[in-house]
């Protein structure tokens, strides 16, 4: 799925960039050179910035390049991975609408209809919000598209299993807080914990749940 490719590509490239270039200025300098080279190779600036004109074209222009969604994934993933500030919402709309545009002739469906489904489905998969995106589709494109949007958003979100800006707590939840790096409140809790445990052992009749 396109949303899975976007999420995984962004996280993979970010990990690699931080490994090879630990400092942010170095990452941004090298990343800027890479992006300029990608822009020169693509021969167009359609994949830079928000890409609002391309999103508009995706709804009525069947001649849009079929690889537009893949190039936007690559450009956006590299941009975010090297540390340039930016959002993911509008690029996801770009990716989804151009993907729908590319699939329209293969599925023998209207370009605008497929672009609308891709517009909401890719964002639903990446952000893990199928219900919200279904309602958004009905608001933007009319209630008749609701059933199709629900199917597209639900099916596209199932294989993703990750949201944009995936939280890092599963990796760090087992780390123990040391007294040297603890905040004042945490130090107070660390000091209180042994006293509480000893009090419970010394007084078997103590039933305080805390």
C-alpha cells in the first residue's frame, strides 16, 4: 500500500540519515544536495512543496504521469528524513489522488472518482483513521461516495498498522529511570518507593492500595 510505503520509507531514511550524519546541519546540507539532484533528474518541480496544482490535475487529467505518486513518496520521505520541517497531510493527499489517477484506467473507472478515493484512502492508511477519512470523503465529494470511501479507507488501513509520526514508546518503555537523570518529581517517587515497600512488609495489616 502507498501509505505503508510512505511511513516505512520515511522512518528507514531517517534512521539511515541519523546513523551516517549524526548532526542535524550535516544531514540538512547533504539532504539538500540530494534533493536538488532529484529535482534536476525529475526535470520538474511538481514534486516539491505542497503540490496543490498536481492534486487538482489528478481529478480530471488522465495524462498525469503514472509514477507521480511514487516520486512524491520519495521526495517527501527524503525531505522529512534529513530534518527539513514540513507536514505529511498535504503530501499524502498528493500521493493518494495521483495514485487513484494512475489506477483509474486499469480499473476502468472515472479518473475523478478514483482520485477522490485515493485522496482519502492513503491518508486513512497512514494516519490509521478510516472512519474520520470516510466522513471527510462524504463532506468533500458528497454522500454517495460514502460506501466506496469506507471500503477503500478500511482496506487500505488494514495492512499499514502504523500512523504518521509513529510513537517511539514501545522501544523505550523498558528503560529504567536512573536517579542521576531523574526530574525532581521522579526523584521524590524513587525515594518514596522503598519506604512504601518496607512499610508494607513491616505492617501486614496495612491495606492502603498506594
